[in-house]
């Protein structure tokens, strides 16, 4: 798959390819910045939300865009800048959580489970099995 310019996502909208790219790049980024991501719980909740097939694309799009910004090497503030490098990522993650609102709660619980298990930095195919999503989150608008 050819590397797509992340800025095009904001112009064209979210595609199935964008969702796959967000899923694929998430754990790599988390490993790269292990221990330095103060919003790891929230980012992980967004990741689990995009993996759940019951969540509609409209809700999923917000999470995908936030994760794509987080994993993108092109940031307003480069991630390697000490102390401030992840601030822009944190702002984008926070904005996504605000937009999604209470629909993120079951996924925050899943992220808490991830933290309690010692934060294994790998994909887990079974993560969405017992997550309950509200009817509003799974119906098309």
C-alpha cells in the first residue's frame, strides 16, 4: 500500500484505508513513545473505538482523524521536541474525546483494562467482544 499524505484525510474525508492505516500505525507510535504519552489511556480508547465494527463511520471518523494525527510524522509541534512535542497530539485527542462525548466511556474502560494488564504494546483482536456501545453510536445519522 502506498504511503498517503495524512493532510489529504482532512480534505477528502475518512476512508476504509484510513481506518486500516490508523489501526496499523497506532501500536508502533505507542511503542516509540512508551512512557512519554500522558494521554495513552485516551488514545487507546479511541483506538478501541475504531476497531469496534458496531460503531458507525461518523463517530469512527472523529477517532480515526485524531489517531492519524497522533501517528503522523507531520505535526504542528514535532514529537521529538522535549516537553512540548506531544502537546499538539494531546490537544487533538482531547478534541476528539469532546466531540465523541459519552460514547467513549466503554472504550475508556477497555483502555483501563489495557493499563491494568501492564500495557502490552500490541494489537489484541478480541478487544471489542464485550464492549457495549449505545444505540446512538451504532446507527447511521
